[in-house]
């Protein structure tokens, strides 16, 4: 019998030793593909059963978010996972004391250093992977099967995706829109509570700020909107003064005499700083704490500096009155025109004070974000009845496919974009709601979605 292909490949193509080919990205890929023994043995000897490896995070912060595993006593733990080549890399990379890593529950690495002691910050379990792979390292590299969409979104299809895709387009659309209505009713309940607490105008202001903050800076933007109520800004006709107050209270206005900024930004920054200097004492109790903003890992177009410029523009009395009228009337077309017209001579071309210039002039609020704000601001706060709003939403644009929507689509439908038959605005929101309620709340193996769909 001739030489078997597998033996020939192993002898001729898989000669590399782990050292030269091993990198953190390879280890992350192995973890994402779940090509490790399960249960894993922690360095303390505890058996850890991995339920979900987490969502692969390609931005600053832990490598995997919202992983889940059970410890020796059967308790399920949920949190982030950090992957390294060596046990000492946790301290070498200065993760200790970094708030971004405060939710890490598992530290996995290839090898422990000779003087390793399992004593980090240390509810964090530690796992050495060197002898716990499901096959030799060089073979595993050749067995990677994740699609580009799965790698980009950090997600893999879940157990329920064949059942969902087996539904007819009408039934799938109906199911997703039902979840979309659930999501919208939750938002409307929160909006009504905010209106009772601090009035319609301020409720719109806070909702708008949250929506402009995306997931990365949602909380800082909401905190800023509460610290600087819109009514205070509406009394200020000068946009430079409004900008000085917003950027200064946000803690995003550097002192040009102490901080190096680009030559192009310096004239504007000096004007803002001169005004802020005269107002700072009045706003000092409301200035946001240092370090609250997430400035790394966001696309330049989505920079919080640019989103703040949008708040400066929309808080002009005339534009704000138009916005409030569109919200009350549920006028989506006018709402989108307002945000499409927001412009700033400096921030249309820049992403920060450091001189980062965008490749081309860009709207302060892009079309996809403006469409998302329809569901986050207009739909929850409009005075339309639910029936009237539902009829209007049938004609709303569906929006883009970025970010969390792609993750939800890969996990639930096995594809990077929702199928054309269910790409309505409400269906997309329903997809996000199911992802939040099921995929982000519990491990796939313990999820009841499949049973729910089969019994539906």
C-alpha cells in the first residue's frame, strides 16, 4: 500500500515547530474555534468546562467578551477572556489596574513562565494551553474553518440558526418583527419614564446623546447630556460658546498651552479654550472624570469629538425646534434631513485635536447612524399611537449592516447580512433584541431558543 496522504502531508508540510509559528493571533484563533480539550485544567488543577469562548473582540480591551464556563462546583461564570503567549504577559502588557480588563474572568496562555505563581488579581482563573489542545498545534492551524465573516464579527453560528433559516421568509420576518416590537415597547417605556422625570426636551436630548455615543461611549454621552441640559445650551446663540461648554464639561478640551495639537486645530482650540476659561468654574462640579471616554478602537468618522460637534449644531434654537417637531409628529423624512444637514467646517474633515484628517469630507452624522436614531429617539418619544407608528415604520429605511447587527446575523442566521426578505427596520431591531436576550445572556448549549422555535 502506498504512502497515505495524511502521513505524507504530516511529513512534508507540517514540519514547523510551535515556536516560530505561534503568536497571540494563532492562539486567539484556536480559542475561537474551540480546538481545546473540554474540560480544561486550570493551573490550580480545577476542571473548567467551557460553554462559550466569548465574542472575539478586535478592538482594544480583552480578546474575548462575554465568555462562559463552569467551575468545579458547577457554578457558571460569565466574563471576558484574555489570551497571551506567556503567563507574565498580563503584567508586561499592563493589564493590572486597567479598568478595561476589570471583567476578565479567565486568563489563557500558551506557557507559564519558570517563576510563575497563580497569583494575579485573582478571581481570574488561569489556564496554560500548551498541553491542552485537541490536536497538535501544527495540525490545528491547517484545520481552521472559520469564514471571514465569522472572524470579522467575532461570532459563530449558534444551534438555532438552521431552525431559523428553515422558516419561510414570511414566518421568519413575522418572528423578527415581533421581537422588534418587544424591543420598541421597552424603549417607549423608558422614554415615558424619562419624560415624566425631566420633560420631553431633555428626554430627547439624553436619548440623542446615547445614540451618538454608540456602544463604546454610550454612557459618557448620556452622562454629558445630563450634566449639560439642553435648555442651558438653547439660551446660548454663539456656537463657539456652546462648543466650549460641551467639550470642556466632557473633559475633551485640552489646554493648548500644555498639549501639543495640530497646527490646523490650534486656532479653533484657542478660541474654545479662551471661552472655557471664563466658564470653567461654573461647570466644574459637572466635568466628567478623566478616562471615562473610549477614544481608541473607534472608526475616525465615529470619533466622539465629531459626535460632540453634532450636539453643538443641533442645540441651536432653530434646529432644535425643528427636531422636536419631527419627533412629536413622527416625521422620519424630516428627521433624516436634519441630521444629514449637520456640518462643521473643522470637524467635517478631522477626527481629533491631534490632526487626524479624514480621507474625505464626512457628515457629522452618517446616514446609517441617523437611521438608527429613528429607532432610538423618534420612535420611543413620538406622540403617534403604536398603530400609527407601525404604519410609518413600514416605509423606514432599513439602515446599514455594521457592528452588532453583523454579529447577531452570523450567530442567529449563519450569514453576515440579514436575508433580503427580512431586511425591514423592525426585523433588524428584532434580530438585535433576540441576540441580546438569548445569545448575550447565556451559553449556546443552555439556550432555549431552539425549543421555543420548535414549539412555536
